[in-house]
């Protein structure tokens, strides 16, 4: 080892002495980055460049914390669920201001990076699309990488549209939207329909050249034909919804049906394990996260304080109450058998896979949110991490991962962007709106309700279109809980003025003589407020200023 070090040192010294004889000895090529000409000269490097476009752009907020990874907000401390009626983030994490309707162009909370990161990714995709013809590669590789880039770009536009409405369509231009550009046409916002039509067209084009599956020669997590068609179906569902009013329900139903007819996907047999591993046929598009990376340690971020967790995204009573009894009846039905003083007995099995409550079995023990004395209450250890709602998140948590000091463990876990259950629900909603509650609508919803391990009764026969609409919306709420759908669903349905103006409820659990529990509803976060302007996010003030105030802000901001 010493000899090697000596040889290396002598070689380095010789290089320095020789270079010092040259006038341009400071003209060195950095070794910590790869320049564009190198990427374009090597098809393998170019392919790596494309793969990296699937990753999040690491923008920094005012506190120096990185923006969320992936296309969505999955696995950051404050999940997107905590700006809805699903949960609150126990220690704020820039979410409470959104819950309280205090969003402003100067104060965007955890929503502030979406505009900038999306346009940066679009610019990077455009760079690759504008230069791919100069890279030597096979025709088949050229077609596939082009399709992947168009899919990624479309996904970014989808994220912009569902947050801001009509957006700036830049085509293949490589604009930096955060720079001062003087041409007013650059900042003209397209209509919602124009934005949707372009993005859907890009997904159609991408689907033509994407494979049905990623075989062993291609990394999992890359786009497939099913991913492009499923994203198209989601966008067409949005387009037909009241907030957008820019498409038809029939088109949305047909698009979801096209994914179903691929015969590539099925429902995973175990709902609780679906979110832990990527090796099941329900997942259409997901990103694999390294478990040991700090921002992926879900267990410590969301675990109960009695287990060493930080509480994190704590479910609301509003969410808990949405789960039916296991006989298929709502808890508000007097014939359901629901007992408010024994509230977690005989409920939809998805409740147990999603939320930790007083008395839930967890990691070889039992969750104790009661007081006095409960280890997961304010009387337990690290009481500053006690849930404000009386609940803790169960979904996504892997009991095989340690809560204490988890950052050195190995392994991968998926964050799912698109899965087959969503496609079935998209189809059921669109088909019900287009044609009423026919047999195919019942079939799609009941497949989800009656999957192995869930086994909820099928929907009651003879529902009206309105009754089916309510049933599908409730099914989306519980099936897709905490997966970043609720925020967009209540907005596109234009019911957020109802759901988001309800207090953020939690539960107080007290223990009395003989170990009898008493459950009392409480307000966990005061001041929840939603106004019409909140149907869309505000464009950050910095982006408006970068356009020399030519970029049109959303109404109300």
C-alpha cells in the first residue's frame, strides 16, 4: 500500500512540474461533471442523460431544504396529503399555511418548487430532443429514447397543468424560464384545453414507440406504453371534470379502457404490501428509492413517538371516518353496527393497512395514544413528536426497516405514480358520467373492493348515476389515500370549498377505570380555509418578476 502511494505521488508531482512549464496550466477540464459535447459523442452517456431526467431537479427553497424527489412529492417529510383533508404534518413543514388558505405568490409553502422544477426538466428534455439526431445509435434506440423524453416532458406538463391550469407551452425551445426574457410571446399562457391537447398528443406519440414492458436489459421505472396511456387517461379524466371543462367523459372512459385492454396489469393480492416492493403487476409507473437515503426513511419520519418516530404526516379523523364498515355500510348508517366508543372494529381492511390508531398492532406491540400513560401519547417519550391528531401513518411503512438510526440500511422501495387500481377507478368514474352505472362500472369498482385481503362487499345494485358518483368518489378517497390524488380530485370535482373548509379533526382517547377507553373528537389544526382562488396554485412571485411582469398570474393572487 505504501509503495503504491509513493508511485502515485511521484506521478502526480511529475504532472504538476510538466504542466507548470505551459502557459495554459490553469486550463484544466473539471472531473466532477460531463459536458454536452461528451454526452452527444457517446450513446451510452446520452442514454444515462435520459435516465437522469426521470429524477427530481434538486431546487433549493429559502430554508435550504431540497425540493421533493421524483415527479410528485413522495417521500419528503411533508407529503402532499398534508395539504388536504387526509392528514396534517405534525410539525408544519410549510404545510399549515396551505391548509389555512394563506397561499400567496410570495409565500407558497411546500408548493413553491413545482413551476421552476417542471420547466427546468422540460428544458433539459428539449436539449436532448434537439440533439439526439447527432448521436450515433441504432434506429430502435433512437426511437425509444425519443419516446421516453416526450413522456417525461409530458409528465412535467401534466404536473404544471393540474397545479396552475393553462401554462406556457415552449415546444422544443430550451428557455430558462427563470431568466429575464424580453419577448412577451414567451410568457403567453395557453388555455387549459390547448395545454391538455398538446400534452395528450405527446403521450400518444410516446406510446407508439414505448415497449409494453421493461425487460432485463432496461431498468425498471422507465416509461412503457402502459405508463403513457395511463397518464393520458388521467389527463382526459381531468379534462372532463367540472374544474377543467375541456374534454368529454367518453374520451376519458375510452382512454382508461385502452390501458385495461393491454392485459398487462392486475390488482396486487396484498394491498398492504403493494407499496413496499416494485415486483407486482399493479404498478404501471413508479420510482425506486434507496431506503437508506435520508429523505426516504419513512419509518422514523412518520412513526409513533413511543417507537422513536417523529409523527410526521398524521391522518385526520376526517379520513378515518371515510372508511366503511366491513359490511359495506357507512359509519353514518344507523344499521351499520358502528360503535363510536369502539370505532376501529369491523372496518374496511384498508383502514388497518393505512392508519395506526389506539390499539393497533404494530411492530410486535400495540399503539397507545390514550392518556394518561399511553406510550404514543403526550405522556410517552419524545412527547414533542406526539401526534396532534391521535393517529399515525401506516401506509408505505415497512416493519423490516428500523425506526431508530435507519440511514445505513440497504434496499429499494417504490413511490408509485400510476397503478392499475387508479385506471379502474378512472374508467368507472368516466363511464358512469358518460353512460350511467352500467355493468362495467360495477365490475371495475368491485374488482378493487373485493381484491384478496380487502374483501369489501360489492356495491349495492341499482344505484343511480348520482349515487354511483358518490360511491366512486369515496372509493377513490380510501383506495388512493395518501398517494397524492385527493388534493387534485376535490379540486377537479369543484367540491374543495366543502371538503377543505371543514376543520382538521383528530381524536382524544382517555383511559378510565377498568381500562375503558373514551373517544372524543377534537380539532387538531385550527383555521382550515379554502377560497375559490385556491382551486389553482399561485405562480411564485419570483417567476412573475423574471418575466418582467409579463407572465399572467392566476386569478385572485
